[in-house]
C-alpha cells in the first residue's frame, strides 16, 4: 500500500461552460431509468458549527449514480489544439480528425459531520473519456491503493479518507432509508480489517 491512486480528472461545476464549447453537440442521457434524480431530493444544512464533511466509512459501497450523461462533439468544428480533440494526425491544416467524449456523472455517498450527523453528499464529476482513471468515479473523500500483494494485476484496496469542504457539493441531502445501519456495518468491517479512526478520518492499517 505504497502508491496512492492519483485522483486527477477534470471537474467542472454544472454552471460552467463545457470545454471546446463551440463544437459541442449536446448531452445524451444514459441514466438508469430507476435512478433517484437529484431534483427529487430535499436539501439540508450541515447541522454542526464545523461545516466540514467526512466520509462516513472508508469504502464506496453506498455510492449512488443519480445521473449519467455523455457529451458529443463535432470534430469538424475543432482544430488539433482544441481540448476536446482526440486525434489530429499530421494534417497540415491543423484539423481535428476525431473528438473526445465528455462524461458527466452526478453521484452521492454517505458522509458525517464533526457532530456525528449523517448526510448524503451529492457531487458532479465531468471528464473526457481519454482522462478516465481508477480515481475518476471514486467517492469524494476516499482513496484507493494498488494492491501489490494481489495475484491479479491492477487490483486496488481501500485507503484512508480525508475531509471534504461542504461547499464542494452540489447538494447535501438527508440519508436514504437503511444508510445509517449499513454505514455502521461497513465501519465495523473496516475497523476489524485494521483501520483506525482519528479526528473523523479513517487511517488504514500497515
């Protein structure tokens, strides 16, 4: 557990323009038809003087996908230097030959504040298909490490957690039915596996 997965991906607030906007065609909604839409969830305030939120458990078992969209581009409207251009070749006219695909996800997971209250923190992640990595869709405040002891290449295990400012979330909502009991179960499993908790942060065993 010596290498932390780098959580390097493009992240844009929903109100900000998309990259290479002039060539952007639009979004295709690929959300699950039974997905809980964010607009259907009520919004709550963090009921603690400290507005920081912390992952309620170190895994991502309760991560929920609320919206999944793919954005397409007209490569004919871009040059090779456009951010959304995937392939340009050796075209002397600097044209873009193939466009990237923009991915947009709205997700949530369970967090707690320093006072012990639980919430569903909802966030948006947007990145190009060419930038997708193991960290692209990991729940906020969580980390994963490459498991060098695994017999399978590319295996990862849950790492430590870190604090998340409440203002980075699109919305903070009440927990879903059953969330708290599952969180307590996952916490017990984490502690039994060697994790410790210090100042609301989960620290993996060595």
